[in-house]
C-alpha cells in the first residue's frame, strides 16, 4: 500500500511540476505589461540573491553543529522502525518504473495543459462537484468561516456597536465631552461676573467643611478662608461697579440660561439700585467676619459657614431677575439668618428666631402663591 501511494504521489508531483513549467514559460502571456518590456532583474537584485543562495547551500554544512550539537547522530533515530527491514538491492523493474513514470509526466503535461486543453475542461465539467471540492480545499476555509469566523465576527460587531460605541463611548469619553460642552456653553453665556460673585462664598463653605485637623487648626483655617473669600467678593463687586454704565436705564451684566422650560430661567442682572445693594453686601460681609472673629468664643466655624451662605443668598436676592429664582434666594436666606439669631443671639434668641422665621415665611407663602 505504501509503495503504491508513493509511486502515485511521485507521478502526480511530476505532472504538477511540469504543468507549472509549461504554463510559466510556454503558456499564454496574461500580463498587462508588454512582453517586450520584460527583462531580467538588475545587479541590485541578482547579487543579494546569489549571496542568499550560497548561504542556503553551504550554511547547513558550516553551522550544523551549532544547531544539533557536536558529534551528534542527529538523524540516527529520526525515523523509527517497529521492525527492522531488509536492506537488499531494489529490483530492476522498480528502478525502471520510477523514472518512466516521472518522464511520462512530461508529454502528458504538454498534451493536457498546452495542446489539448479541452480534455481537462471536459473532465472538469463532467466532474464539477469533485472539482469544486478539490479546488475549494475540501471546503475547509468555508467551514472554518462558518463555524468560527462568522460567529466571532457577530459577537465582535455586537460588542463594538453596543458595548463600545453605544455604552463605553456614549457614557465615557463622548458622554463626558458632551457634558463638558454643555456646561461650557452655559458658562460662556454667564460671563458677566454676577454668577461668580453670587456663588463664590460657597467655595469657602466647602473648604471649611472639608478641612481636617485639630480644632485649633480648623478654626484658624476657617477664619482665614472666610476673610479671603469675602475680600475677593468685595474686590469683584468693585470691578463690576466700575464697569457699570449709569446712563443705561436697563439691567446690566445680564446672565440668562433656561432652567425649567417655559417656566423658570436662571436670569441675573443689576440696575442702578441693586448694584449698590450688592456693593453694600460685599462691603459689610468682611466687617461682620472680622467682628465675629474678635467677639465669638464658641462655634466660630459654624458661624462663618452661616455668614458665607447668607452672603450668597443675599447677593442672589439683589441680582435675581426671575421671580421663582428670587423666591428661592429669599427663602434660602432665612435658614442661615434663623441659625445666626437662634444660636448666637441675645437672651431671647430662640423666641426672636422663631418670630423672624414665621413672619418672613408666612409672607413668602403668599408671594409664592401670587
């Protein structure tokens, strides 16, 4: 069996090799370039090829010991024989048969692939399923594509579209970029300084709340940051006052952004009256802080937080141009005022705080209803 398979393989290999030679050197010229322009490679290509050829021929002999070791019978047991075979001289018919088969492939290839191509074409047409099976390499690529490539490609496309694009990118870089752009667009429409002036005291509040350390360190830091924030706010209000146009009767430094569609908007601005009320608020705030630092003996940190929050709400009341926004600032200002009166007030501080809160709150309810 092995002998027959070996002869068949040798014969088919010979046919294939001579087919390749005939088609390459004697077949139809299919190149778009004119045959007259075909030429041998120049020395730039030939010299490297010669060097590579010499290396391919002799490198194994020169460097074989580096790869297989010195004095090693590398091929000694490369082919394992279960049973030792006889090593007699092959018969004469075998010596004649093998070259005869190989040589017979020459005229056969010449006839099939040059002179009588119709023989091969007719055979292909009559054995189309077999031809397709062989030319498609037993449909191995198609089966591999069906079993592995397509399912994994579908999974990859799903993870790419749903996982990467619509989830990671949408809520990750793209989502963050979208939020930052929206915030920057809103911030760009509010560049007059009133928003900074209104909410900058809350930066001091956040710092005081997050400050850690001993009571003495926290108290000293709270005093310093409160003074700094109030003075910065006063300087900003002076800058706005210097830019205020007294001839213009309308609101100036207007900042507006939609909040609740068709109902509430964040709209801030000042006129000739409110600009001085804002200036007065930012002027009095650092004075109140200086006075509290020198007079209060307990809960200084909490008092400074209340003062800074109240400053935000007071400035917001004087700058708000939306009624609902004005109501929020006005009502929010009652909370720190209630705490300041009720904790750091005089003898009847609790009674005064409740009375203050009830009177202002009841009045605010009617304003809200209106």
